C-alpha cells in the first residue's frame, strides 16, 4: 500500500539523493574540521574537566 502511495508522488526520487548528499557533506566537513583543528586546542580542552585550579561557582538562577 505504501509503495503505491510513494510511487504516485512526482519527484519523490530526489529525496534519497538529497539525504545522501547532506549525509556525505556532513561527514566530509567533520573530517576537514578534525584535520584542520589546532592540536594545542584539543589538548587544552581534553584537560579542562580534570583541572581544579578554581572552585566551581554556582550561579544563581535569575528566573526564580
């Protein structure tokens, strides 16, 4: 039943192609980002949760 409904829609064949292109471009952009990002930045961000230089400050919620 669904196959007949989808086949009756004109131009439906373009949607899988668009989905694949978006999927492919996302991972290409992610790969470019990983290759281009500064290694010192990644090292600094990876150490950030482990550093205990300053005590955690609790900020009051202004909406209360």
